[in-house]
């Protein structure tokens, strides 16, 4: 109460020694901090979160990309605790790379500093345009990797998949072809994301990362031609007609792109509630066939009307 009288706001009782109240403290501090820093980067900067499990080489990639030893690289999993960022210029594009803390499995991340790191990482993904998901060539596509991809998907971010430590691939029995098939399968939810094979140790493949980021970003901010969009919709409707009978049958009459980051579409549809999700997926696939959107999510909304 003495503290409250000083007008400094809420007091949070903690014991660092007993690890009591630390999580609450972090949450309270972050509640004040995050918004303030959320949008200070100018709009022409492509924000790129480098995410992945602990120890896959995120910081090593970050350093190799930025040409500086800014981030600590060490064989101890969980070295990076807080997000480190650096702006880098590539063919006229400014990119801000965010090196993040390695995300562990759910459940293990709930305590103190670990939870803080996870919140920062998810925050970095949310602030990014493109998430670079880093995998380790010696421990191929684990459930955790897919989980991290899921975060990027839930946040509607574009994705690039990087298989790092490719110099060690001889230690395991994975060929390039097998790797490609496996990754495509596990990351189906990021359709056609660019896939790169790198070694932060030798530098191999590292310079392809900014180019892949730029390509994916261009899909993420793509605005398509209105007439072509309508043509694509009507062709899709023609190829797989909706039921012609029934009182509550869905009737689609138009499409419009309402935004980018990611490309977002509104489809005018009578009785949208009776439109089957497989038909919605079919329409999304037709849009992707026509316009690409490789490595980028797209959003589709159905609005009632005629
Ligand atoms: N052989 C090989 N080792 C690598 C490569 N990239 C990173 N390493 C090593 O892997 C270990 C982890 O690298 P970091 O860059 O610290 O990994 P991180 O993903 O940032 O790890 P956290 O910050 O703990 O999540 C270090 O010992 C690196 O030297 C690579 O391409 N090949
Ligand atoms: Mg690190």
C-alpha cells in the first residue's frame, strides 16, 4: 500500500529466488511494452522472423545473413532468449531480420523465462510478413517444427522453409529428394513455400534466403486483376456447378479482393451456410492455380447477398 501511494501503478509481488510471480511480472510488463513497439518499422521494410526449435542454427543464419556476429551462437539449446533484429538491404528492398528464441514443445514453455521467450517469438512471428522456419537436417521435420509452422499459419504469415546444417546430412540417411517430399507433406498448410538447403557453417545457400523471402513477400502483397479474378471464379463455377435445386442452395455471384498481407477475398454468396467446405477449398485451389500465391496464405470470406 505504501508503494501504491507513490502513484507508480500496480505492484506485483515476486520472489526471484523462489520463482514466484515472475510469469505475472512478465505478462504485466509485456502488456505495456508490446503495443508501443509493434509498428515502429516503416512500411517498406519486409519483416522476417527467423523461427524454429532450439539449436537448429537460427542465430548462426541471422549472423551469416547480416554479416555481423550480433547474435550469440552456441551448442546450448535455448541460447537466444530475446528477439534480436537487424535491417539489411537486398536489391533495393529493406529487410528486417528478427532472430528469435527457439520454441519448445507446448507444456514445457509455461514457466518464467521460457514462457517469456515463447511470447516474444510468437510476437515476432505476428509482427513479421514472412516467417523463415528453420529445420535441422540431422533431426528431420519433428512435430515441433510443424507446430511452429502452425503459428505462422494461424497468424496468416507467408513462409519460407530452410533446412539448415545441410553439411551434416551425411550423418543421416536423407537424400535431397526425400527431404523435399517430406517437407512438402508436413507443411502442406503453407502451399508451395520456397524450400532452401543451407549451412550457416560454410555459408552454403545462405544468400538464397533474401531472394526467397522477397519472392514470397511479393505473393503475400499481390493484388490481382479484377477482371481476371472474376473470370477465374466463373470458370471454376462452370467446371463444378453448384446444385441447381433446393430452397437453401448456395448461389455465388461475385468476387472481390479486399486486401493484401495476405491476399483477402470476399465472395458474394446467397445461403453461404450451405456451401460445403470442400467447395470452398476447391475455389481456393482454383485461385492459386490462376494466381500462384506461393508460400502465402490467402483468406476468403463469404458474404450473403445476391
Ligand atoms: N554443422 C553445422 N552446425 C551449425 C550450423 N548452423 C549452426 N550450427 C551449430 O549449431 C549450434 C546452434 O546454433 P545457434 O545458431 O546458436 O542455434 P539457434 O537456433 O539460434 O539456437 P537457440 O538460440 O538456442 O534457439 C551451434 O553450435 C552452431 O555452431 C550448420 O549449418 N552446420
Ligand atoms: Mg539463437
